[in-house]
């Protein structure tokens, strides 16, 4: 007996979280059509992959950690300066 292939897409669905303002801008560009919106987002991501190196893409992952560390260091330095002036 032959096995049937399952119907439906052959890829896993990916969901993205974007700010509401960005979503509404992209939806406006896509003229309110969800299919066009998905195509637009896919195109943006594919273009970014084509233009970026692996190192640049890895910076997106490491960026939030660096920013929080830098902010913490800046706050500590400000506190030290205030303590020295008092």
C-alpha cells in the first residue's frame, strides 16, 4: 500500500512579534491585505539576509545584552561621580 503525503505546507509556520506602529505601517503599505503583508515581510527578511553577513546578524542577538551592560555601567559611573562631588 502506498503512503500518502500529508496535505498542507511543507514548512513550519513562523510568527513574528512587531510593535503595533510597525505592523500598521506595513499593513498600510500592503493595502490591508494579509497575504500582501506576509509577502512584504518575507521580502524584507530575504533582502536583509542577502545583504548581511553572519557577524552582522549575530549582532542582533548580542545587542540587547551589550546595551543593558552599557546602561548599567553608565548608571554606576554617574553614581560614583555624584558620590565624589558630594
